[in-house]
C-alpha cells in the first residue's frame, strides 16, 4: 500500500478557508498530488480544476462562495459531528475523545479549529501509517459520502475533494438522492440512539482510543447512504 500522507494534507488544505495563503501555495499543492500519485489520474485532474477555480476567482468571491457552501448549509457542513450528534449533549464528550486521539499523535490545534472538521481529521490521518489511515477514513466514509452527494447536488467543484477522501478510504463515491436541509428544530433534535464516539469501542485506559463516527439516523437521506 503506497503512501498517501502528502495527498491527505493537500486535501485538508483544500477544504480550509480559501485565503491568500492557500492561493499562494496552490502550485505546491498541485506538485504534491502529482509527485505522490495516491489518487487516480482522473481525480487528480478534478482537484487541479478546483485549484484553478480558486486561483482565478476574485479573492472576495472565492471566500464568500466557501462560506455560503460550507457554513450555511447543514448537508454540506464539514463538521462531521453535526451529522452525527447535532447539538445534543453527546457532542461534547465526542469532541473530547477526538482531541485526546489527536494529542496522542502529537497534533496541536490552532485558534478557531474544532476537532470534528474534516480538514483536521485528514491532517490526523496523514500522520498515521497507510493501513491505519485508510481504516480511519473508512469510519467516516458514510458521512463523507453524504456530503459528497450534497456537493454534487449543488454542482460544486469541491465534490472532487470529498470524492478523493473516499478514494483513499477504498470506498466508491456515490451521488445519492438527498432531501432538502431540514428545518432547524428538526435538524438538531437529539437522536434516539448514540452508538458513537464517547463510549462505544473504547480501549483500556492508557491505550489509544478508537474514533467511531456513526451517522444520526434522523439525518439520513430518504434512500440511505447507498442505492
């Protein structure tokens, strides 16, 4: 199994806010994808097309489009626990578990970063051996695929990044049918069952804690994650 650490970091950076620093480093990101070749050529071409769009767009337009896409739509939120726990009381313990997992790998957070943002998960995965990184990504694949489908529905070039994450997880990206974003009260209603991050599958004290991310059934699409 080949290395994918550079590619994971490129994907993480492409999902970050498209500020001047990101635009300045786009040539380096493109080179890293080409050098590592962890993704199929067609997917790399899609990612390069996204980078071209970011580079060519006016700065304010690119930044406003990013905010509109990822910060104002629940179905396209990059905070994975929003798709799992909403605003329920389980979200806090799940965040703590995830932070402890990152800290054990030597990662530290910058100002304003939250541990369940997909870009942060990708940064963590990039620190792991390929087999472990692939397994970790596989745990999130049902949520990533739902976001991928929502981006496809909106005709967004950012869908290529989510598709690339699924490629690295060894999962086929599928554009499932999605309902419109639910009303606020319905979206954040506490799910009946939590099978996830704060209790399930915990290892013994002092050993690495597995991160399990389980989708909230109340937020599934009408057809599920697969057709």
